[in-house]
C-alpha cells in the first residue's frame, strides 16, 4: 500500500530504553503529612528541573504520606 500524497508513513516507536534518560538516585525522602511538591523542593533546596528530572513521571496531585521521593541524584 502506498501512502497518500502529503501523508507521512507511520514508523515504529523506538524502544522505551532508548527514549528514557538514565536516572540515578543517591538519597530518598519519605513524604510526611502536609508535604507538597513545592515544600519538598524548598526543604531540600532543589529547583523544579532537578526535582522532576530525578523523579520522572511523578504526579504531584497523587502525593501520599510515606511515598519515597528522590532528593539527590542525576538525570
């Protein structure tokens, strides 16, 4: 089957490992009652880029007490 003019043929997506950057976590923190993403970022003197880089695919709206967050590492 030949693609129609102006359409780009679909290509297979690269393997997930090829898309994701390697994340290394050196230190974790257990979320306490009342913590928010902003308070954790402030408490450990991180910025948003660092925080979300070392906590990929993290959802701040789903934060719960006892959840482990990476607070030191590389992305």
